[in-house]
């Protein structure tokens, strides 16, 4: 699946079955279901989970919590928009 196919899949009611948990989380956030997206990564270990978690708290508007998760992911909050961050993350996890 490429980025355009992923983005087109947002028109469907359910995510594609072949997605990683990180892509599934980003899929739900792309559909506007923040809670489902957050629930998928909330208890997962590792820097990938922390990175998606940070993005989700940025979307939520909780900057201090997002900052905590960016630090756990070993990165800083990006200087670009949330929309661009979503695309960067999707593209990263599609590789």
C-alpha cells in the first residue's frame, strides 16, 4: 500500500486489515476518531508507539503531554503542521 491508497482508504468504514497498529492508529485519527487512535497506542512500549502517542497529544492540544511523549520517542516536536506530521508518520510506517 502506498500513501495515496492509505489516504483513499479513509473513505471506507473500517481500516484495511493489513495495517500495523501504528498505521491503524493514524488511520483512525485521520477519520477523526482520536479516542480509538489513542487507545491503540496508549499502552504500547517503544519509540514508534511514543512517536504516534506524541502526535496524538499534539492533535488533542495537550502540548505538555505531547512534549513528554516526544522526549520518550527521542525526538522534538516538529516545526511543521499537524497535517504534515500525520503524512510524515504515515509514510514512515508504510515503508
